[in-house]
């Protein structure tokens, strides 16, 4: 309410927004206050320092790991935010412990790593297939409970847990750590690596990544139209390099990307999870290209989510952000329809008509491609990625394949 406090309020808002766990803040600035002059200067920015890992916590965690028969790492988005992926890989490889990742930490281990268990959090048998079910010790690193609820992988509350994060563990009936290492994540992993001996990692031929990658490759040559989700994602992975960025909007395509799209590096597959806001795709593509102008960016969005923010194509063209928007076209709010049918045996109010997406994109001044045959997609993607501005590809998709996500892995956990 007073202009003199603006420097303090602004600095506090940014500090709160940037401190773990980061998120948005809001400043209310009335016009009459904004119009007043103030003599104050911006406050100095101080970098937040997290404590060093406590020696006793490292020793306790090391003892738990040494005594465990089948320990396993569950890596969350904190590993990506704190840029600790290399320390995580080094710890896993040095000690010989496999690691699963959540939706929002894809790529922290790299899908080609034999210790990688790929992405969990979609289905009720994820914890079985990735090895969490057989594990007696879970090393949760940068993990947030909202990413994959502990009740889904620790229903019996018998698993011992090591918590490694910048903040203490949340109170939860199914998540009660034996020890908490509260520090910079990378520093904690370095210290823990030095106090643990090497073990023989356990493997399972039916593990999650084998199932997921086999599913992706089985449809690599499918010529069906509308295109199978597996074929689209296979061609995208073949076309994109390890450093390229994929931004996922929200819809059924997000579930397919979370399950099947392999990531080699962190921060290369960005998935909107948690509140899971539809319409993030195009704005996300703009932001990614501004942040990483030298890297190629592809947005995957459904027709429903795309139409919620289609006006941002003008922003993309005006700013000259060169990225490709791939629209999966099915004429429905697919994930809502899926959940309605699963719960009630029918759906209501989820179908809609679409514009001609090529003509729509061209009206915004963007080049666009419409896919009529499966083998046209990789060529169109290559061509679009070579352009120096934003572009759009409309791909008809066959969501009757959704049952494939549940055949081997059980009920899908979809929050709307």
C-alpha cells in the first residue's frame, strides 16, 4: 500500500519464487501506488546456500545401504532443478543401485544406462515392473510426494526410506524416512558415494524399460492411419537428437510421452504434471526457445489443449521463436473421455469439431503440414525443424491404442 516497501516486496517475491521448492508468487500493485515516486533502490540479490550434508546422516544412510539386499533409487524433479543428474549417475554406477525416475525427471539416468528403470507414476503396476515392489530400501532423491504418491509404492509401509533433498521430508503415513539428508542434492550424493561399497545390481528381464521400449519399437513400421501413438513417438525419437527439447502439453499424449518417449539427458522432455494445465504447449515452446535458442524444440499437444492457447502462435511468429508444434488430432478431450468411460462406461461432452489446422496456422503466418500417411511424418518433421521460424504439423492419431497402456501395467492413474 506504500511505495517505499516496493523494493522489499519485489525482492521477497523473487526469493520465495526461486527458493526450493520453486513456484509462482503474486504482487498486488494498485495504480495509485505505482504512480508515486520512490527514492529506494532495488535490494541486493543474495544467492541461497543450502547446508552441507551432515556427517551422521551420511553415515546412517551408508549403513542402511550396506545392509539392504535390494536397494533402489527413486529420482524426482529436484535432481533436475538442482542440476545433480551427473552426481546421481555416478552414485548409481559406483554403488551399483538401479534408479527409476518420475514424469518430471526423465533423462536423469539416460534410457540407455543398464541401471535405468525409466519412468514411474502412470500406472498401478509401475512399482512392480521397475523393481520398487521387490526393493527393501528406497533412496528418494529430489523426490516430491505429488510426483508418485508413496501409498502406491509403499502400501504396506514396510520399506525403509532414505530422503535426500534440499528440504526435510513431508509428513506422510506411507513416507517415513529412516534418515533425512537435507542439503544440496549433488553434495549429498558425492558424500554418499564415498562411503558406500560396490554391490551387484539386481536385474529383471521383464522390467519396465524392456516393456516400454519394446512397445515403442513394435510399431516402428506401422502404416496405419490415423497414426498409432507409438509410431509417432518412435519417429520423433529417431529424428530428434539427445540435446533437443520436447515440450508436452496435457492430454492423453502426455501419458504416452511419459511412458514411451526415451530421454537421454535431463531437461530435454518437459512434462506439465501436478495441476497439469492444458494449453501449456505453445507458450512452453516459446519459453524453451528463448531459454535455449541454439537447441531444437518440438511441442506435442492435443487438439483440445492447442485450441486453448492457439492465439500464442502470433506471439511465436512475432518473436521469431523457431519451434515445431505437433498437434495430435482426434476431435476429443481424450483423457477426460478415457476417465469417464472407465468410471461410468460412457462419455459425455468431450467431442468437438476442429478447424483446418493448416489453414489456421497459415492465417497466423506459419508454415504448416497435414499428415495423410504414416511415412510423411518424419519427412515433415525434418523439414519443419530446418525452418527459421515457428511451424505446425497436424497428425491424426488413433487413441484406440490407449488400452495398450493398461494391458500389462494395470489401471492408469489420471488426475483431471
